[in-house]
C-alpha cells in the first residue's frame, strides 16, 4: 500500500513539474486578455478598413505565468500597422519586432503561424539562438526557436530587401526544459447553413462570432468573382481574387447565407484558372459569422472566409479540380506525382501508393 501511495505522489510531482515547464500564449483565444489596451480588432482594406486593433505604440502583454510578449509599432515607412485582426490568426505583424520574455531562461519556442507565398516568415531573424523553418512547408506551420535565454527578440522581415513582412501568429509555446510540446489541434466546428443562420440570429446587430466555423452548403445563383475596372485594351478587368455568393442547404434553398469576399483554398486569391465554382456546387467555406446591418436591414454573412476542406466530404475540392488536369490533396493543395494518399484529379478521387 505504501508503494502505491509513493507511486501516486511521484506521478503528481511529474505533472506539477511538466506544468511549470511549458507556458502557452494563445493569441487567438486570449488576445483580449493579453492586450487589454487594444480596444478592438482591425479588418478590411481601403476606405472601409477598421483600425481598432492596430498597435500604434510598443505594447507589452499581460504576463502569463511570468511570460510576456511585447509587440512594437510598425517601422517607419511600413504600410500596415502591426495589429490584432478580426479573425484567426489574430496577431499579424508586418515590420518591427516581437519580444518573448520570461523571469528565467527558456530553451525552446514553438511559434505556430500561417505561411504561404505571400507570408514570408522564413526571413525573420532573432537576436540570439537559432530558428528552424522546416515546419513551414504547409499553410499552417511552426517556427522553432532553440537556445538558452530569458528574452528573445524576433525581427519581422520581408521577402527581399525593401519589402515588408507579414507573419501571422496563432500561438507561442515557451518550453523551459527544451522539450517539444504536443501541438494542440485547432478544431473548427462544421455546420450547415441552417445552423449558421441560427447562430447569426442570436448575435447583436453588427456583431460577429469570436471563432470561425466551417459552413457547408450549395451555391445558389452565379458566384460573383470580383474584378477591377478594365484598363485600356482589356475586355474584362483583373481579378481582385475574392468571390461573393449565396449558400443554402439545398440547391434551390430560399434560406441563404451570404458569403462575402471569400478567397480560395489556403486563404489565397482566386486566379483565372481557379474560378470554376458555379451554381449547384456543394462547397465548404471557413470564416466568421456576422449579422451585417445597413439601412435597418440585416444580412447573415460569412466574412473573412475561404474555401476549406470538409471532413465529411470533399465536393469542394472536386469543384476546383474538375477538368483542370491538375492533382490535389484533400486540403485542396496541388501535389506532384510522387504524393502518396487520396488525391483528386479531373473531378475524381484516386488512391496513390
């Protein structure tokens, strides 16, 4: 009996030590608590842009178990302010520095960020230790810092000299013993249009949800791929890269959700080759839900959205891949001939080994 109690006590001791060895800074979940002086969120572009989430001065977060994050204001000449955005990933940095500081030395940082051709996090540098960018091979990846310090300053850099960066942070996990934390999966709730309308109906006028949803439905009517005004000699203007459309739970459904300025897979711009969506296609869009109100008229919308994988079906991938001759994985990403697993080509699914 004494041995059993000794073993239980030892297990609790291990749990207690591990709890102290790791601190998570979650910008998506805790941004309001971390940065209480930031009064809102930033969103939009141009004349309709909202700047309530901009960092106009260097700002240090509320400590989390002794760890703080300091975000600088933008560098002189930079176009965008560093900011808290209206959807995940919340913390978005275009220039300046982000500083992680603790009361005692830590050995590893796991920084989960968004990355694609336009998000050039792999050019960032630090004042001490080393950075590993190998896990940035996919759209949502990880930058790993390793060293021995109680303060690390990361400088946000652009793709090349004279350009500004864009690093979008989901979270930072601080490891004091150098162990690799187990990533916590981000689970996005999958719903239909009726459920989306129910959630929006409970919102205040003008409000939006504080988390993203995956909404699956059928496209009603022709999608409106936004275009610029044609220049001289052009028949049609260049694409802005987004689309407006209506979703319903049936192909001719009357209860619709307006998908506003959504983008392609991976939150990338649509191109002339990928504007294949049409009325009747079943698709999944991921984004925030909003009750938009103008002139006393409310419109249920999905905003800050993009085409996403639906784990219960991949009709959205099929719509993109149909007759293109290209091969895609289940996330809608184009893959090469050496890829192993389920792929979509010309609207059909195959298993490659």
